[in-house]
C-alpha cells in the first residue's frame, strides 16, 4: 500500500508562497526599481542620443551593477528575517501548530516545505531580476556578465545566510516577536559582548589595551554585517572587472547550510506545546537566563556607573545589581509571571559569580597588571608614545618597532615605571606622557599594554630605571630618531632611480607681530638644505629633545619641510624644526637668502 506521508508538500508550499506574497513582492519591487527600471531609463536616454553621439549611459549602468552589493546585504538582512517570520509563523500559535502537526506530512517534509518556500521568497526574485537586467543590457548592446553574475552570487549567498540564521533563531522560540529580537541579538552578540568586556576590563585592569587582533578577526566573522558590508565589493577598472569578498560570501553560504541542518534537527525535536513560549528549547532556558543576566549586568551596570560618574566600586555594585535584575527579568519572560522571587538561588548564583570575578580582578590574581616580560623573552617591541617635550615637528609622535636590546630595555624600563605608578597621583607640576607598548615574544605570543598618564619627574632623567631616564635614552638615540623623522626612508628612496628632493619649504614664525612667511627652495638649493640638515642631525645639533625642557612650549613655527617625489605623483615628506644649535642648517639658509631667526 502506498504511503500517505511525504518529504515535500506542494499544496503547503504553494499556499505559503501565495499567503505571504507581500514579503517577496516588496523585495522584488525594490530590486525591480534598483536594476531593471534604472536600466530601462538608461536605455531610453541612449536611444534619444543623436546618431553617432552617445554618453555611454548603458555602459555606466552595466558597470554600476556590481556596486549594488552593499544594497544586497541590507536587503538580505531585513527580508531574511521577514521571510523567516512568515514561514515559521505556524509554530507560534497553538492552533496552527496542532493543525500542521496533524497533516499527513512528516516533520521533515513540513520543515523542508516551509524552509524552501521562504528561501524562494528571496532567491527566485534575484534570478528574475538577473534575467531582466541581462535582457536590458543585451538590448542596449552592453552585456557585462561578470559584474551582473557577481551581483547575483552575492545577493543569493547573503540571502541564503541571513534567512538561514533567522530560521535557526526561530527554532529556539515559540513567540513571533521573540524571533526578530533573537535574530538581531544573534547578529551583534559577539561584537556587543566583546565591546562590553573590553570597556569593563579597561576600567578594572590597569594597562588593558584590548583583546588583540585575533579577537578582532573572530568578532568580525561572528558579526556578518561588519564583515560582509565593507568586505564584499565589485567594480570595473578600465573595462576589467575586479572583485573581492566572493570567498567570504561562499564561507557564509557554507555556514548557512550548517544552520539549516541544525534548524532541521531542532524542528524535528520541537514540542508543539511550546507555542507561545519565549524559549521553546528546554536546554536553552538556563543559557537564556544567565546570558540575559550577564549582558544586563555589563550593559546597564556600565551605563549606571557612567551616569553616576563612579569609579570601580560603583561599577562593581552596578554590575552586580543589574545582573540580578536581569536574571529575574529573564525568569519573568520564561515563566510568564511576576512571581519569580522564589528563584532567589539563581539570582544568588549570579551575584556570587560576579563577586568572585570582581575579587579575582581586584586582587589581580592573574598577575595581568604587574606582568612585565624579561628582555630575554622579547623578540621585538612596538612602542607608541613617550612624548614629553614637543618641538612641533615630525618627531613629536612616533610608532616604531625595534628588536635591538637597547631599545627593548628602554621600553621595559618605561613599562615598569608605569606599573609602579598604579593608583599614584603625585600632584604638583610634573610632566606626563602616554605609552602603548606591544611585545612580540620569542614564543610567538604578544603582550600589549596601554597607560595614561605616566608621570615623569624631569629631575630623575639621570636616574636609571625611571620613566624620565627611559624617555631621555630614547631621545638621545639618534639612530631611532633618524627613522622617526623619516631620514632612513628618504635615503632609501633617493637611492632609487627617479627620486629627488623636489622642494624645501622654510617657514619662519619666530618674528613677533609678523605673519609667518614660507620661503621655498628647489633643485640644488633644496638638496643643499637637506644635506645641511643631515649633517646637523648626525652631529646632534637638530631634532634634539630633553626631558628637562618639558615645560618649554614652542609657540612659533620655525620649520623646514622637505618634499621628495619620483615624478609620478608619489610623494614623501620630512618636517623638522630648525633649532638654534643647527649651525649648518642656519648657515645654509642665510647663504640662500633666508633669515634663520
């Protein structure tokens, strides 16, 4: 006897498509206006052009099609959840759930029918728009298939992913309004939690400088709107089609297939009685309760501490209180009742976990705040900061990566000084600076810290191991500042064919009551000034800084700015202040007719 069950039901598929026509109708209408109708307008303009004269309307239109990738992601994000809400709506009403459960269609067949119907809401219009646009391009005699194919692949891949993600979220709830909430949270959950944790750690952990590039990459992949938005692009360059991000779209399409498979198993195990529940999967209820408690504690706790302008104790209390409130709120949603105080043990567990974490952080049980690597462990160090005296030129700010033992020692000394200043504010008149340091260790790991302010006592410049001493050692390192100012890069470029000192501009702002005047030199004169500056620099007469001069501010601009190029609009600059001790530079300026005041 032939079985009455089926893995696919055409009447259910047809009924679903016809019932929810506004979803795929609106999606189709938007793309119809964005591509085929715009193409028809360009085709009309092309036809109205005088014979033999055309402004290339159709070609510009065809070349603009792959640029619609950013619009494809936005529409996939919005209509993916709308399609999922439509095809999953029968799960959120007890009568509808029981009706579909009584049909002579297996659970597998019901899921496949509804899932494919929702996917058809998006993929079929994409295919139709593709064919219409291709036809219009063919009529206009400008068929650019690579760009149009790129748009179709991106639109279908992103629709597949966001729709599958929405269906997956829909399997965890029995309430139709909870689906878009879970979907929205799922899209930004990893990013939001990372931002919250990073913000809290910055308040608690002295020197915390973020989670590092590995976490940033992970967050981007688990936040598809951040990854797909700027990461997928297609364009034409001189008639050649170029693109990026198709591999990423393929990866998310693969993830969509996994999400669809997981949704299938969840649907098959789902209880019909869960219709109306906020969380329909029993094993996920504890995750929901404690997840809401964690996120509420971090988000609202941080907001409360900022509002009260409180310090660490205020933040700790705020997080703890809001964590408990979040736990009870989650209980109310799950139980559909305000009588949840009897679940005080769970709230006490939340408070206990937060308290333990606060103690671990407060007493620095992990040794995070006091960890400074030994010089023998460091392969190289990247340092940004350490500015005390400003000369108002290109040497004031720098980020350098060095592996020589001397520089590593300076960085470690400045780092130790910062660690020893935890919680100290000396007051009075004293210099301060900032420090961002990243150690690349020999075992392949990295250690990064950021400190501000670091107090610098100028009188300790000669005392080894102090912040002032470490900064002065870097100031005295002529090889370091040779690269900081850019002389090393300039010399490398000048050694290549075609590079030259294009121009030297001397800005004299030292005359009180007079407007700044800039005198420009070119050719041999510019080269002569550059050679004079190099001579002064190597002799220690220009680009000189002293910690003791931290409060001697530079109000006037008395600088030389060198521009280098290779004749192909590729330029490089060096900006350096002409100090009183720069005898060779000042003599060269006077010889060339500029007053070296």
